C-alpha cells in the first residue's frame, strides 16, 4: 500500500485543523509578524512529527515504506566563479555647447527647433538691434558737426588764428565720435547668433519675440557624432574598475548589448549618493543606433576566484523560515541510498549560479534532477547517466 497523502498536504491539513475557530485574525504589522513566527515554529515541529510517524509506520508495516524516487546527481567539485555588479548608466554626448548672444536684444527670428540637426557656423537667431541703429544715427549727426568744426578750426589754425588748444579739442572730438561709430558697427554685426558646434539641438530656451541677454544661452547643442556611457558606480567598486577594462553594456530600450572599454574614471565621490563616474567609450558601429539620454546598464566585474563550490540556483531550495538547503545522495546505516536535506550558506550569485560558502564539500553528490518534493531520508534511486561535474564561470 503506497502513501496517498504527501507530507506537504498532511502538514497543511494539520495546520488547518490545529487552529482554534475563535483565534483572532492578526491585523497590525506586529501581530502578523508574530503570527508568521508562530506558524513557522509549528510547521517545523509538525514536519518533524510527520517524518517520525512515517518512519515508525514503515517499520510496523513495510507496505507503507516509500518507493525509491529516481533522481540524477552531480558530483560536487571545485570550480572558478566570476561575479559582476550591475550599475545604472546614461548615454551622454561627449561634447555640448550653448549658442549665446553677445549683445542684448529681442529675438526677431529663431531658425531651429529641438531635435534639428545643426552645423557649426549656421545662423541660429537674429536679434533686433533697433536701439543700436538709433545710436548710430545720432552719432553720425554729431560726427558731421564735429567734422565741420574740426575743418574750420584747422583752416583758422593754418592762418595763425585761434589757439592750438581749440584746434586740438576740435580734432579730438571728431576722432572720438568716429571711434564710437566703429564700436556701434561692431555691436550691430553681433546681431546674428551662430552655432558653435555641429550636432543636434537638445533644447531651445528662448523663442521669437523674447528678450535675450549677453551670455545667456538661447539654444543648447549636443554632439551626436561622439557618445559615451556614463555610469554612477558605488564607491565600493573603486578598487575593481580599471582604465581600458572591458565592461558589458545593455541598452534595454533598444535590446542592444555590447562590450566596450572604460575610458575615464572620476576622481571624486559624490557626497550625496557615494558614487563616482565611470565613462565608457561607445564603439563606432553603435553610434547611429544610440541617442543621448537613453538609459543603460553596465556590468562591472567585482569578484573572481577559483576552487570554489558553485551550484545552480535551481538546485537550492528554501524553508519557510528562510534557511536554504539542497538535497544530496547519501547512504543510510543500512547501506540504502537516501536523500539528505543539507543546509547551506550561499555567497555571491550571478547568471543563475551561486557560491556555496558552507554545507557542501568536494565529492558530495548533489541531486540535480528530481529534488523537488523530496523529504529528508527518502529512498532514492540514481539514474543511469548522472550529470558530470563542470567548471562554472558566473
């Protein structure tokens, strides 16, 4: 006669039946946490009781002995392991610039919008220089009068009439006004604002009709011909990253992945989030696909070691109280092959592989197939083609 109820079903039944109908339902966080703690303790106790009862029943009536479960195993052997830290990053233009006017004025015409391609030297905007033109007209009138006074004073001086001071004052006044006109002309030539960089218009700060001030940007440009990946790495990676080190980059929005070298490591740590900048060169063949400000993920190697016990995370199970374990194949006192519940401490994990810090040793036979649903001490039979140990790189 085979067992018709699994241990897990029996435990659930016992737990359900063991609760008094008038038990208060926990509502607060503290009550729920305490209830979980109590139930886990009860479950561990019931699990042990069920296992003891099953063994005792099998001794009294052999027909209740569990059938041997067919499993596959892998012999534990030391292997190498490499772990990577994932760092959030952003695609950025390596060069940016602002188009700024040199004189104040109202924008008469803005020639670009956000996202437009732009070349260095192209006319970005034209400013209204009406005030400058008015000043020039006034200076031209003053210059005409100053010229007449200067010429007449010069003729009188040639005839030895008048003083030298009068002549020099007339000459100086005329020349001064001429210089002011030249300065006004220089200012008027600055009415046009030109692009300082070839790239793409990132943002337009001022529109047609708005007032611009000297040195205040009216448009920003980013260079799309040279992009970088900028990652904010936590300070505990300071000793892990090196110049020209290859890292793996993912662009989730594009489904794009590539390897690229680190080109710059920041020399300061941000006080607020304790990170430092890591700059990664983008290979030329991916430039056309990327856009500035795209989010990226960077994998940086932060651990590498040999002679470690490494197993697949699929083989690691967890108790209700959080303890982790695997099933190994061992012989009992009678020489029969049984499954043993072996508790383990895990370390770094990557790519579905985990380092076992304690609990397993080289030569142990870890059950790789058929481990789900086993109980401690359950008879097992090994498959004819057990998996062989392999070297694992995370």
